[in-house]
């Protein structure tokens, strides 16, 4: 069994056709078929079922596929890591991040990176939830990830800072003249919720926080992205929560930002399967410089009481 055979197998699966796979791989169809048969012989059974109009996985093939994907991705990551070990002057770096982090934090970091390391190509992979982010990095999709501290992570985790979670209301809101608000004061308000909302102690963050403040939030709109929720809140649909760095990018100065009292914060980290070296290490250093830690984000293992600084962990 070879890495090339696994690459051939995955290409056939992706294309659902030996003909198209051979064209993409720039090999003859007979050579491709020979390599697939050799792979099937080494694993002890058929991985692919040849159909009149395509190819589909056998049960053995379905079991084999995720391991083949991990092996191919790990090999690609190993090549990048080896090149990166020589320095940050060439090659490419794959960075994974939550969508909100990619929109709110990384543009400035990437711009600075391009100035300092123009020879390194950056590939950005965006994900909606921390669960998917962690899964994809574990599978080798990216060299490193930017997001909340991962749970039960066996690799490297580097703290880089924190994000302040704020409340967004329109300019004509009754709290528009204030800078802070206590959560019980919002008990009668509708809320704009986001599918990317973090999960705390098994509950979506707003349900958890409002429940501890003595009420259940009334959802007016559920959006897919945080930036959309901010625009909805600025238009007067309801109150929303969002990382502070998302708000200005989403609506500029077209809303009022209120800090919850007590404040809500979430730690941000860079995590990877292997210790960052070369280009990856340089990227971590730049991110820490661009987004410095300004205050402790709270206890690392459980959210603090809502009457003190609340640490928003995990989730989306």
C-alpha cells in the first residue's frame, strides 16, 4: 500500500469515474486501474464497486476512506512542515479559523503577513463551529487553527488573546445613551440569535447567561452568521451578542455597542497537531503581536459566575 495508491483511490471517489480521475491525475486509465487493484489486494477486498454509470464505495471502501484522507493530508502537512522548518520565506501555510475570527481578526494579520513574508502563500479554511474546526485540524486539513481553546486536545495550544463579547442595539434604543447594561435589564427584549453562538455547559451561551440572570431570552430571528445578526440588531430587529471586533466591520458606526456588566470574554488560541515551526511559528508570533492579551479571560475549565467576568468557552 502506498500514498500514491491512496491518492488515486480518493480521486476516483471524488470524481465517481475512472475516466475523469485518470484525466485529473494525468495517467492512463489502465495504469490507474492497476494501482487501485493493487491497493484492493493489499487491504484484502474490494474498495470500489464499478457501476454502469460510475463508481461507488463498498462497505470496506467507506471504512477505508477517512483513514486514506488522513494519510494523504498528513503527508501534505509533513511536506509543508519540512519546508517551513527552513524558515518563513517560501512555500505555503494553511490556516483554519471560525468564520467570525476570519472576518474580524485575520484580514489585518494576513495583510501584515503579506508585507513581511510575501513568498509564503496563505490558505484560509473557514468553519462555522469549533467542533468542526477541531475535527478538520485533527484530520490535517490545516497547519494550525485560530479559535477558542479546544477541548481534550493532544497537540499544541498557544494562548494569543481574548475577545470581548458585546451587545448591539440601534441608535434609537432606550439604552443608546449608556455604555454598559446589566443583563436583567434586557429581560423584556427580543433577541437576534446566531447559529454560531457558543455553547456553555451544554447550553447555547445566551440561554445559559439569561437563565442565570432569571429569564429566558425571546428569539426574534435566528441567523447563520454573526455579521448578519449585527446588521439585524442595528436595524432594530432585536438585541444581539457579538465579538466586539465584528461590530465595526459589519455596520461601521451605524449602531450602539453596550458592554455587559459584568463583562463577557472568550479566550482565543492557536492550536495545531504539532508544535509550530518556521512559517507557522512566525504566523503565531504575528497573531500574538496583532491581537495581544489585555486581561485574563477567566478560569480555564468552567465559566465564571455571571455576576463576575464570564468566560465564554467552547461552542460555535
